[in-house]
C-alpha cells in the first residue's frame, strides 16, 4: 500500500509503503509525519555524508593507519570543562534494565525495581513495520502510565506505583525505515524512531517531571554526536519546548568512538547524561574494523571476557573520562539470565553476574545494565554495598593511564572447533528468532541480541577468510565449515523439535548466515540484509 501524506512540497512529501492491515492512526498522524519529513529534509544529507566518512576510516585502517587520539582535538581533551548536571530522575542510575518494546516485557521492566529502563528499538528489536509502530504505541502508553497487558491465560500486567525512569534507544545512523519515504528517499531509521517518540511524548514527559531521554547507539565519531545535538535543537524549537530538555547517554560501543569520548561529550555538553560501555557491540566493532589485518585474529568469543587487558583499558577509560567531565559512567550488560530448572547452574550464573558487577563498581562505574528482571536485585545488592552514594563522580581515577596500543592490544587465546560450532549454532538460532519478529532471545541461558549475533557471524567470516588452524589440528576450509554447519543444523533440529523447525524460519536463517559468513566483502551489519526478509 502507498499512502501519500500532503506536506509543504513534493520533495518533502511523506508516503507510507507498508502492509495495509493496520493504519496506526494513534502514531502516524498527519502532524507527526510532517515533523518527520522536516527532520529528514534538514538532516539526512549530513547523515549520509557521515556514513561515507565511516567507510573512509575503514579504508585507512586497511591501509595500515591505526586508530589513535586525534591531535586536532587535543585542546578539548586536555581542557577543563564539565557537562550540565543531570535531571533529578537520572541522578541515581545504579541498575538499568534493557529490553525490547514488547508490551508485556516493558511492563515487567518498568516494575522490575531498576532505576532506569532502556526501551530498545535497536539491537533487541526486529524492526518489522508492525513491531516498530506497535512499539511506539506501547511507549506512548508507558509514558502516560496507561500501559497494560492480558495474556492468553487471563493474567493481567499493569504498572506498579514505582516505575523505572524511561529512556529510549532509536536505531543507529546506518539503518533506514524503508516503509516511510520522504520524496523518493527511505527515511533514516534513527530520525524515524526518535521523531515519532519525541513528537508524541516529549511535552507529556516534561509535564510529568521527567523528560525526553535517549540512548544513542553505534556512534563512530564526535561529528555523529554533533548531528544528534543539532537534531535535538531543531526538535525542541519545532515543538517550542525548553532548550536543552532532551538528554542523551552515548553508548561507547565502537572502537573509533573510544578515541573520541571527550569530543563526543563536548558536542553534547548541554545534554549528555553519561556514557555506557556497550561491550558486545564494542567487541564486534573491534573485530570488524580490523578484519582484514593479516594475523589480527580474535580468539573464541567465550575467551574475550571483560578482564582481558584491552577490555579493562576500554572500560576504565570510560569511567575516567566521564568522571573528569562530571558525568555518569554506566557499565555493560550482563547476558546471563536466571536458570530455573537447574539450581547449581543458576548459582554459577548468578556468581558470574556478581563478579562482573563487583568489578564494575570497584572500577568506579556509577551504574550497570542487566537484561532480565531477575538480575535486578543481584546487581543492586552489589552496587548498594559498594556505592552508598547516588554515584561515584568523586572517583577521578587519576591512578589509571592507558595508551592507544593498550586499547588495540589483541586478546590472547585460541580458536577452537567448539568456538566455531557455537558461533554457527548461536548465529542461526538468533537469526531465525529475529526473522520471526523476536530480536531478544535466550540461547544456552544467555540473552542474545543483534550485537552478540554479530560477533558470532563476523568471527566465522574472518576465520574462514584466514583459513585458521583450529585446536583439532585441522584448517578451517570452506569444506570443513560445511561439515560443521551440517552437523550443527542437525543438532538444532533435535534441540527445537521437528514441528518447530518446520514451522520456523530456519531455512531462511541458514541461507542468510551462509551468505554473511562466505561473502567476499564482509557485510557491515547483519540487520541490513536481514531487513529485506521481513515485512
């Protein structure tokens, strides 16, 4: 269906290209679509130019120019300045829960006892048209505290008296929302997600004593932060809202961004409320940016822990940078989930979470992430014990120093047959779930999202390309990979059962995984080709 929406000119005219089964009049009002077209008109050209600069950085790395701190912006890094103070409902962020904008999961997250709920339109969300628009409706209802849900058994879910502060993560700059075109162009998914949420909810949030708060994903340069700041400025003026009411936490989850943290905060200095250690995407970005450097091979995913030197350097530098600028440093997501049918395994999993959160709070983080409501009390107990104040901004970490070489140091370890098998299995299982509309899925008692699946597929791509020698003495040729793939697909059939396999999207997922790991040129993001396979 194509539905044109009248606006001020043909070039700015919005048209919807989507299944006709639901109109979503609550979200796609004419006024909101005019706002989206204005965002596109003012900012899409800059977005496209900055994406081309990402490609230029990649080309320089492949030519042997290693990432480093930029001498041209040294005055920003060494100068004394601080960002604006955070609003009252973001002063204490000791535990934050993340999750997709599914109605039931949102209610559980908001009621979980966490300080903040990051509603995710990105890595844990399959962006089908229905999912995207229903997610916006769920967000509207959550802001107004009217959200509720009744399951097939009649169980009702409603909000409690105390709920987490709401933050929203729009999709990254690299993605488009193909169902909405402005003129002849597909709209930026970032501007679409931000624009709809902001248009319908910013004033309501301010009236309720909160505000429009965002997590900004996958930034690769301070110029991309500048673009977000310009978008926020424009949106506030357009809706005649107080200047600076929009706040943002930037995820430091790409390897170029870790060299530009001061610059990113400078660009958002009237809006920034923190940086976050997006650990899984960071590992993916680290591998991706160096994927063509001969011999620069990461070991098995399970060996890239948060205690290896390069990850320790990254997270401690985030804390030091944030505290120097008077702002919160938020730790990464614990991927574990409670294991209800195995008491011993559950105890081990919870102990891993405690150790991870203890390391973070001792390092000086002001808060942390969990992916399941059952982990909120676990993480909170650690932070309550070791962080009696709302934050640790007094911990300046003057004891910590690092270098570009330390940040880029390759983790030590081995590449094993088990690691290849696990990447194949997790990659296919996740893609199958994503194609069915579920972007957050528990696999082997770990919460997988697009970021963790990216690690799986790019490692197989890199190891195949390098023809690595595995711990069983064999070389990972395409033929050997095919043997392992067939074996893992057989295990998946047994794991899920024949009925679920036949009724699922496994054939499409296997074809997509095969396409991704054998491509001559590595795909930037798996969600780009996967997006063409959903409504």
